[in-house]
C-alpha cells in the first residue's frame, strides 16, 4: 500500500461535555490523546487532516479543516474533510481512541476494495466513526445533513458498506483497542 494514496482524518470537533474539558488534549502516558491517534496514522498516511473549528491542534503541524456545517456533530467533520481530501481512500477516526495501531488501519484497508465505507465491528458493536471512507461519499453525507439527518450510521447504511469483524484472532488486537475516552473516569481507568 502506498501511503501517498491515503489521507487520514481525525475528528476533533466535539464539545467534550462529559469530559468537562477538551478531551483531545487530555494526556495519556504524557501525550495528548490526539497525539496518540496522530502517531498511529503518520506511518500509513500521506496527509492528515484534523476536523476542528479551533487552532488548538496547530502543534501537530497538519491542516485543520473547519466544518462547513457547524453544530451537526461528527457527520459535519466527516463531510468537510472528505470534500477537502485529495485521495480516494480516507481513514476516519475519532480523536479519543488512542489504542488503534497502524496495523489495525492497514487491516481495514485490505477489506475496503469494492466498498464505499469499511467499518470495524467487535462483539456486535459497530464503530461508525472509525473506518475507511471513499472520497466520493461526501456527497451522501451532505445529502443527509441537508435533510436534517445527522447520524453517520444512517448515511453509512445507505452506501455500499462492509463491516469487518475485529477479534482476538488479529495480531494487533488488544482489549482496549476501541476504548473511547469520554470522561475523566475513562481516562483514569486506563
């Protein structure tokens, strides 16, 4: 896989209401959560875009893409960054999932051929804002936004999608792989 063919999109535009402060900047093992995600993407991406309406992430020296449709949640960030992307293949990931690895993303990429969107599923749970999104899908996301439907899952289901089972069988697996850190309790537990 050529890294110049993959753009990564980090969704960091949330309000962090449960955390009480910007969760992307909360530290885990001395690094902000977003830095962990960024570090896992740099080996496999030619470009990394950060979806945010804030310049707080300028320390990562990558482009920050503001939402064209602010206030609609992750679907707005996905749309804006996919439209900005210059590659067909795009990795989309939230800023608060620090345990995902390059090998995990490479694994998902191997299942993306022939699909608009490839999403992991584990223990019966789908992860709609972690996955491989083809650039052209931004038009579908815009259609859903304009219709007042802000659920990424609903937009995904309207496209040709692939759910890829992630389990202990994969060598990159760890029990915290999909840990989503939304509160101080989550962060302290890990």
